[in-house]
C-alpha cells in the first residue's frame, strides 16, 4: 500500500500495523548484523501534507471495481448460481483488499460499497428470494433441553448460512434434529422451528447472521472454534471482514450443491467439511474453550 515518492523512496501513512511490520523487519536486519531505524515524520506544511495524501488516491481503482460491479449486475440474469456466487465472492474479496490499503477513504469507496450492496441484493433476489432481513432486538438465551428431538425448517437448496446453521443445530443443540426443506417460508409447519427466513424463530438479528444468532442463543459463542466458523459464515453470507478459508469453503459448497439435488444429502456432505473445519479451528491458539 505504499506510495512511491521517487525511485527507492516510498511513503506509508503512520499506523500501529505499519510500525509493527517495520519493527519486525528492523529486528531481522539488526539480527543479521545490519543497522535499521524506524523514522516517522510529518509534512512540512498543510500543502505538502495534502500532496502526500493525494498519492494515496484510490479513486481510479474504485472506478474499475465499480465498472465490474455494474457489469456483474447486468449479467446476473444470465449466470448460473455457482458462477454468480463465484464472481460475487471475487468482487467482495477485491473490494476488501483495496479497502485495506485505502488509508484516506472518500466518496469513491462509499459509492463502491453501495454498489456492492445493490449487487448482492440482486444476487439474492435471483437465487435466494426469501433471504431474511435483519431483525432488531436482543438475542434471548435458550436451554438446549427444550429444543431436543424437534423438527427444524428452513428454505430449500440451502447455501452457507443455512447449511452451517443446520450443522450447528444437529452437532451442538439437537442431535436428533429432523429437517424440513421449504419451497417458501409460508410452508413452514406450525410445530417446526424455523430458521433463516423472515419471521422464523431463529434468523438474522442486528449484525449477526443466523449461525451467529443460534450460537449466541444456546451459549456456544464462547467456543472460539465456533466463533471462527461464525466469522466465516458471516463473511460469505453478508460480507464484512475477509476470512482466509472463505473462498475454499465457498467452492466446496458450490460443488456439493451442484452434485446433490437432495438437501439432506447435501447437509450430510457439508457436515463432514464443517466437522473438519471445526477440528482445525479448535487446534489454533485460543480454540475450543
């Protein structure tokens, strides 16, 4: 993200993260017998400061992304779901990467973020027309004992949040859970526990997606492996902070969905993937607790 002042001279805005990188590099240089100093400086005056800031203008990069988003929205009707979601994930990733080096965000960034939200709304309208809207309120605490041996219902042909939520339910909340896959939310039986649609017992609340709401409801969010899975599901469902494993998980999910027309078999296939991810996350520092 550094800007070139001239050959061999680069400028980077002062930040704790940048200083940490330079400090690590300086230690390596000193350890190898060299000399290194970290020097911070300010512009000579306001005019020079403005000139430095202009070096980090990302508006041209945002314009290119805006054009890609516009083309994507035009093409959604012609794309199959796997390809549409692949392109959406790539756009989300590239926008996040640019945002990470946009040290002085302005109107261009807000315009692209708004266009991304519009594109994702168009994507959901095409492939997930009953995608829930976030409700307001607090997440009530639930007792697992009252939710055992139940029928749980969600929309058919599940994508990431619904599959991960179903896995979480069967793995940690209701081991004998039965699932109903609904053509539309209005088909949900009154005796079933609905999840991930408007009006469901468990759905998006505030900034949390359904997986995160379920985890918080049943006191599972303190398990850091589940919290990490929640971050993955959140990013793939509504965007936000990028997760390294997201692209790989989305590709596996898309492939399994293309192979399995039966939603119970799809859940079975993806449960093995989620079990493996949970085990991997549990092995990381600060994992299962």
